[in-house]
C-alpha cells in the first residue's frame, strides 16, 4: 500500500506547480504543432509470419493455410490448402505510419498483429508484405524478424506468459517504394496546426514567430491554426523558413485534466488541477466468505457413514472511514496529501475523482481511457 501511494505521490509531484518548478516550461514549436497539409499516411498490408514453434494458426483459421498455399504456388509447388497442417505460420495485418517526407529507400517501423488464432508470434519472421496506402497503391514493402517484448513458455496445462505475445514490431522493417510528394502552400502563407488546440497557446505561438520574423508575420486563425506570411527571402526556400521557425520556444497553456485508466488503475493528475470546497469520506466494505469442511464420524456399530459437512463463515468489515475537508482552490499537492491520509488505493482514487467531478468540486476535465 505504501509503495503504491508513494508512486502516486511521485507522479503528482512531477506534475505539480511549485516555486522552483515552472509547470508551463517552454516547448519547441515542432513538438506542439505541425505544418498543415504535411500529415503522416497510414499504410496497411496482409502477410504471413513464419518460424513459430507450434504457436501459429490452427485448423480454425483457414485463410493462413490458403495464403501459404498461394505463396508456395508462386515457387512452383502445388499443394491444396486442405492438406496443409502447419502450426508454424500465422496470418497477420501489418500497419505503419508513413511520413509525408518519406523518400524511396527510407525505412518505416511496422507492427504485425495476429488476425487468426495464433497463441504467440515469439521468434517469428515476417515474410515480404506489400503495404498499401488509402488509395490502394503499394507504397512500401515490409519484412524481417519480429520483436514482441515478451515471452511465453509452458507444457500441458501449465504455462507462463509475459506481456502480449500476438503483436510484434519490426523496427525499420519496411522500405519505402513510392515517395509521397508534399505540395508547398500557395498564396505565400504557411499554416501551422496545434496538436492541442487552445486560443492562449495559439496566441503565444504567433507572438514567438512575430518576435523572430517581424511584427506582422504571424496571426491566429483559430484555436488550432496559425498563419505565417512567408517573407520574400524565403519564397523559393520554404524548408529553410520551417527549419528556422520549428525550434522556437513556446509556453503552452494546457487544460487542467485528470486522466484515469480503469483497466490498469492508473491515475495521472495535471499540475493545474484545482478543487472547490468539498468534504471526502472514504471507507472500504469487504465481505469475506470462507468455507471449511469438517468430517462427521458416526458412532461405532451405528451403521452410519462418514460424511463431509461444509461449514461457512461470513465476515463483514467496513474499514475505517475518515472525513477530509478540502478548501476552495486546493492544489494538486493538497489533493494527494488528503488522499494519502485516507489511505486509498489508485482504484479508490478513481472513484473519489469521479465523485468530486459529479459534485462539481473538481475544476478539471476528467478523461477516462
């Protein structure tokens, strides 16, 4: 319990505003915005992973055998899909993100995900797989050994598994076959799109660009975009202008958020989280039912039979509940200290945060993943 609460406190303190720590630390423009029109393209392909140790697709998945038969046919080996009984192959979908500036011969990281009933892709190798863009054209070719970041072992009914075994990555496993041309903006205006739209942040971006290029170089279009007038000296060398603007430091104005992942019990609270006046009481109600089996032995010569008699015990423990008062304007540090006093676990904190939001006392956006 102490270790869990200490970890939560550490996460909170890392995001907590303090005199010696500025929550709005400067970020580079390239980390918070991108040039409009220059977006990555998702690509996808269907392929086979081979070399598995009897952990591949089984009889329930017919398309992997059909794919293997089609591939063997290209090598002059004719075999019916129904005659193939190999557990060392698995059908996968291969996905990647292609940069708008990717050129022929460039490399992409790809992810292979099992779509059959394979138990593990451990030790497998992705066969050459064409990757297609949204228009259906082949833009890259992927292959290589998979890295799954885990392992599995076992025999019979006993097995051990670490991490997820049916999804793997091939770092740099795809070679770009067709470059995607990026069309420079027309009209002498370059637009930047914020990853997190916010009017205050957009204004600060425009101010930073104007300080660098001139008083009227940039203006805010809306919460998510900033227009930059291309200076005359950069009309024929737009990449040089982008390279000059992207490293500019900008202070973001982030929205106060509390992010909750109920599946893992993770709670992350931003540094700008504030609370209105509220009182929090927390208590755990646990019900434990234990069954013990006693042996009933009949008297000698009575003709009875020895029987097993179950005996159940019911124990209800409500736990120690405490009431903590939070004053208006309480900071993240106050929240963490109060929750630690209550002795709550991360999953209890999820319930407390949801209750505070429902009561109107949580001055932050509640995001549930």
